[in-house]
C-alpha cells in the first residue's frame, strides 16, 4: 500500500517565545515492512536541522530558534510504501514449550534487557501481574497460558485489552501510567500500548512502544471529515519470529495500513515533538494529521 502522510504541529504563544530548543522524531523507518520514498521536514521560523540516530535507531532532528516568535510550525510530509501483515516471511514458529523456554536464554535476557524492565509508564504492579496471569479459560481456552506459544499469547492479550477496556479520549492524558489506567479501565492508544507492554514484560516477553500512523480513511464511509491522529502500538519479541507488531486498540496485527515512525521503552522515548522555550506566556498546541492512500 502506498500512503501519503502530512503531519503539522503548531505552537501559538500568547506572548513571544525565544530560545526554543526542540527534538523531532517524525521520520519513518525503512525496513523489511515499509519503505520511505519521500520525506520532507520544515520548520517556521526557519532554522537549520541537525539529524542523528538515537540509542534505539530512531532518526532525530534537532533545531533551535533564538529570535522571538509568536508561532512555531513544524510540518512533515512523507510517502511510504508498506507491506502486508506480520510475522515476517521466513520466520520459524516454535512449539509452545520451545518459545517460552527461549525467552529465558541469555541472548534474549541480555540482548533485550531495556525492553524487559519496567518504566514509569509501564510499572509492573500486582494488578498488571494479575491481568497477565488470568486463565485462558476466560475465553473458553481449556489450558493454561503457557500451553499457548508466545505469539498466540500475545494475540490473545491484545484481544483481551480491546475487549476489556473502553476507548475514551477524555479518560486519560499524556502522563497517565498503567497502574491508573488499569483501574479506570478506560484510555486511548497510548494507554492500551503501555498496558500490553507491561503485561508482556511481566511474562518475560521483551516489548517496546511504537509510534506512527494507521490508515483508516477508506473505512470511514467516504467521509473526509473524521479526525485523524498519530497512533501507538506494540512490538513484542517472539522467539523464532523476531519482533512482531500488535495493535491492542484495534486488536489487529500490524500490516500494510500501519506506518512506523519509531520505537522505545515507552512513550517518553519517542515523543514526536518535544522541546523547551523561554517565555512567560501560555502556549496552545494544534496538531493535524492527514493519511491518504496514493492512486
């Protein structure tokens, strides 16, 4: 699938801001699942961009604006060709016992240690452990979870999150952590992703947070008025298959409708736009995302 994406972020200040320093993580990956053929990034007021790759391999653009300014506008446009669903071709599906045993091996424990440890957003509380350990029989599966392989356990967990939690944009904010969301049973894609990451890590499965876009324009009955936004999902390490993508917000495997921007331990590692500025005034944030399928 060929997708054109425009993402505009604008800060409007009640009084001029100065000495604005910013980091952007708005560059799509090129890997075995997607290829970026065009990408432009502009900022107003104009400023030179410094680019580098962070610890996780995400492309970062940094810039600063010294002169006073009433608005800061960041616009990125990209054309990305995506491929069909995970897991990738050529992977080897292990038996249930083999896949769970492989997670305890040193190459997984040491190689993916940063994706096994809890973070501020993804703390492993008793409620999280209980959710992770609840019997498969809840869904009519008459066997313990360990008799499923890792991939099937992850698919079932994604399905449970979709079914047990209510998508509610007003219930949480960007600072909500899993221990709060799991009690309220409400949240958005960021919260659902953090919950799946926490319960996966509680079972010893390396899991990471992914930011990007989800194309659903052709599913909206032809309406051009629906509000689009960036999206978040999960990649979890499955022995024999590698990193596999799961979207617990929609209970989908990650396929051609998804464009990946970056990954990290949680949201804090891959905030699309973050920065600081000098000024005493208030700021207003406006974000517009448009994802369209190319002809």
